[in-house]
């Protein structure tokens, strides 16, 4: 992923906490004012 989709997004969905952490590491400054929502994708049996 590059910064272009982040620039125009209002809300960003991620599947796992590790994805959110990676976004924060790479694009911390560009995520200001954006909502990042982690979907609960854990399987519950």
C-alpha cells in the first residue's frame, strides 16, 4: 500500500491488529484525522 489511498480515505478498514500497527508505522502522519477500524475476523468455534 502507498499513501495515495490513505490521502482520500475517510475510513480505513483492517482485518487484524497487526495490519493496523503496520499502517501506523508506515503512515502515522497521514492517518491523522482518519478512522481506522479493525474488523473482528477471529473465528469462533
